[in-house]
C-alpha cells in the first residue's frame, strides 16, 4: 500500500484544476453535466446539500461523481473545491455536509486538531482498521464515514532521476541529514504524512516548504529546475518517468492507508439516511485500477472530470 505505482498518468493536469482554487476561501465549482436537470432520474426534491473537497484532478473527479449521483437522487447540490483540507474543515460539519475524503487524511487531520501537531499518528495500513482506530475522533467531530472503497492513493515524494543517480538516493531514508527544499501542497508543513514526517521520522532537514501545489506543474518544474530538491505527488502518478523524475520509497511507511471514503455530517446523515444508499455503491465500484485509468484520461487526454465521471457512473449502472 505504500509502494509507488506506475499504473496511470494521474496528476499531470493539476495545474488546470488548481487554476480554479480560491486560496483558503471556499469557491463554487460547477461540474457541468452533474447539474443538468434533464439528466435527473425524476426524483422528488430532497433539499439542498453542500459538497466540499480538495481541488486536484482526482478529488475533482470524485466530487463530480458525488454531485451527479446526489442530483440524480433528487438533491440540489453545491460543490466547493479548495486547495487544502485546512480550508474546508472549519466549516465541516456545518455549512458543508459531504466531503470526498481519504481515510488516513481525515483521521489524522482530526487527530492533530484534537491532540496537537506532534500527536502520534494513526498508521494502520488497512483502511477499515484506520477508520475504526479513529472512530472516537470522528464521533467527537460529528462526522460519519460511509463504506470504504478498495481504491486507494497515498502521498509520495520525488526527486530528479539525475539526483537519484548521482547521490545514490532511492528511498527517503537515504536523505537523512540532507538539507532539501520541498515543493508541496499548501498544508504540508508540520503534517505527519508530509514535512513533519520527513523531518521527524526520516531526519531530513527541510529548510523550506514551497507551497506550489500537490503534484502540480509548478511543483514538477521546481524540482526539475533545481529550485527544490524534493516534490510531493501521488503514488499513482504515472507522469514522472517522462519528466525525468522518480519516486523515493517510503521505507519507514509514514503514509497511512488512504482509501477513498465519503465523509458525511452525522446530523445531516441522520436526517437524510438515503445518502448512504446513493454513495456506497460508488465506493464498491471504484478500484485503484479504474481510478488511475480515469485519472489518466484527464492527465493525458485532457478529458473533463465531469465527463469522465459521467461515463464511469453510466458504465457501472449507477446513473
């Protein structure tokens, strides 16, 4: 679960997705076909809900799936995408009702909120075990996780192939005691699965974090140009080799399980239990393989997330 995969070109289109970011402010993001009333199944109006999520291609894709399914079920949906988890969590639960999440991401975010930045992380490599370990934190926050998908995607860190060859660096522990500039997501600094773990667990001297985005073109170019030595991406990023980049092995396994999962306001779910019936079949249909294939369609073919989402939902009989 912690090994880098080369299944598909996942996040090369991040610059496109991030161009719509609104910093730390929630911003509306129309998802096209999901908001077309003519595509509705004719379900009665069940009221309004708000989806929030992170604004990189994979998360945009899954948010569009949620939106299309929930609108088809009769909900009026507003989708707001931002650049990091820090931006939407203060409004969830509350103004936000539904979030496409990753198990390790949501559990450890709540863990550091409750217990501080230096809290011992939840590290289970099994998604369900990780959710069970974090159940009290989730309950205290008023958040319920629906069914956990077998599809999973974890953070990874890369260097140039030239740097790897010249310095003999193939795994993160090879950088122990080395000073590096890190190009990464805006919320990376201090995070146990990002700068915090690189510094504390691996003993890497991260002198600066450049907030250039998660697997964004700016992050790739920063490492390629030598502005930074280390960049943050995804284990399913298949675009690296073509750019002369290589993922370093997370041999100390600081990345927890990151299975996809819907996170729902517990109060909202109590009032609208049918949301589980709408989203759980999607979780069962998603796999790491078909997720990375869809990510590749966006990265390589420049397909729109809402179009890829609709095609998948239709092919699976979910729409």
